[in-house]
C-alpha cells in the first residue's frame, strides 16, 4: 500500500493578549524602530497562566476538525509538535485528545523546535502511505513566553505564543504531500537551545543557576544557517516534486524574521507577494508559526484545490524541512 496523503482541513488559535513593541520598551533596553527594522515584528500574542500549550493546541485542532468536516472520533493519530509541553509527561497530544474527544487516537509529541510541524506532516504522510492510519491530526503549538528570558533583549522581542493544526487523509485523485526534504545538524545545537530543565541540568540541581530554563541564542549564526538551510531544502524539494518555483501558488515560510524571508525569496527568485507573512502580528511562534500561516493562507483563499504550495521551516537542533503540497 502507498496511499497519498492530503491536507483536508486547517485550524489555528492565538491568545487574545497582544504585546506590542512599545510594551517591550518598558521591559528591556529596546525600541519599536530596532525591532521592526531588524525583524519585521510589530506585536506578538501572549498566553495567560490559564492557557498551557495543550489548550491552544486543542482550540486549533477543533478549528481544523471543523474545517475538514470530520468528527473527532475519526482521528486515528495525534502528533503534537512542541518544545513547550504542558509537562515532561504525559505528552501534550494526550491532553489534546481528551480536550477534543478524539477517543480513538494514538497520541505522541514530536520535538524538532520550530521545524516540528513539517516533521509532523511528513510523519503523518508515512503513516497514511503505509495504510497504518487513515486520519491524522498534526499540531504545531508552543507557548514560548514560558521559556523566554524577559530580561534578555536578544531573544525576548522575537517570540510569541500560538497553535496551528492540520488534518491529513488520503483524498482520491490528489497528490497531496508531494515531496519533503528534512535535515538536522546536532553539531550546532549550542547556537539555539535551552540549557537547563532537562536531565543534563535539572531544575533545582547544583548546576541549575548557570543553566536556566530559558532560550539562549546566537542570533547572527542562527540567521546565517536559517537562510542557507531553507534555501537549499526548498530547491531540493522542488526538484524532488518535479515542480518549478513559478508553479507554486503560495510560499509559506517559517515566521522568524522578515529579512530571512526576503533572503529566501531573493535566492529562489520569487517575488515577496507570493509569500504568506504574518510575523508582524505574531512574531516567531516556533512549531506553530508555519501551521498558523498555512491556516490563514487557506482561509483567505491564497490557493485553490489542485494548486501547489511550498512550506519551509528552520529551528533549533539544528533542524529544517521543506514540503511541497498539492492542495
Ligand atoms: C536576532 C537578530 C534580529 C539580530 O539582528 P542583527 O541585525 O543580526 O543584529 P546584531 O546581532 O548585529 O546586533 C546588533 C546590536 O543590537 C543589539 N540588540 C540585540 N537585541 C536588541 C534589541 N531587542 N533592541 C535593541 N538592540 C538590540 C545587540 O546587543 C547588538 O549590540 P552590540 O553591537 O552593541 O553588541 C537577527 O540576528 C536574527 O533574526 N537572527 C535569527 C534569529 C532567529 O530566527 N531565531 C529563531 C530561529 S527558529
């Protein structure tokens, strides 16, 4: 059996609370002008204490279920990509299962930082292709506000909270997910990571003071590798899919920095109008970023059934991926 897997519905959720660049000026030595000119971000959403990652994920999932026109009971597998699980265990997908009533689903989380959603889509495709499962819910959800050092201006201005989701199923006559390229480079783990909180430096251990449970990032290195990896993965996946950039109706990139997206557009020789961008409103929401952008692009009619889209992501690990989908 080698069935194709199509995205048959999407959903997303962002918290109501808006944090503007002006709000950040009150927290750290920064300015709206600096943040906007260096990143393109104007504001981001912040989830309150009552809203762990699973709650945002469940709301995005419910929207995707409705968009796909299926029942929660039909879902065979839930993959939740996140680096901010509610707890070490149980996995966040299990909490989502209960919240949405997907009683027949198998549930696991996937850890690939900002790349998690596309790693999840490819994992879902393989389960569908093998015939193991018929209906898969893939979620990208992160509450980065819970792991940001709010005194570090190098990182705290970049991130936000949110969740996006997609339902995958075989759809007769559609190519669906046509090709995916994924990559990783663990040798560069230390340019974007959280030193503490895990088994290497547990919270409240003798080494926890020097290893906080907050994001550490070398911005310039991350920027450089993000551009190279996303350009190369996109070029490769277009070849794999047998599709030229001009045939792509909409490019949906990871929403980390407008300048990174401009560099990708320039290297692929594609105009910026063909990229869906929402980082000005949400900042970088990690695994949720490309999933929220996909849902927005879908709901605002940026592409039609039968057209092709390209999604591309990059994150800590390092990890990256690019996927071409026939809608
Ligand atoms: C972080 C980033 C926006 C910084 O932009 P940049 O143009 O590279 O800026 P630089 O690193 O040259 O820093 C310039 C100066 O601004 C300062 N600066 C950093 N953050 C600042 C802020 N929020 N406000 C004001 N100044 C800031 C730096 O301290 C530095 O000062 P110095 O030269 O006195 O040391 C950019 O490197 C970036 O986006 N990197 C990728 C990040 C990313 O995508 N991460 C997630 C990947 S999934």
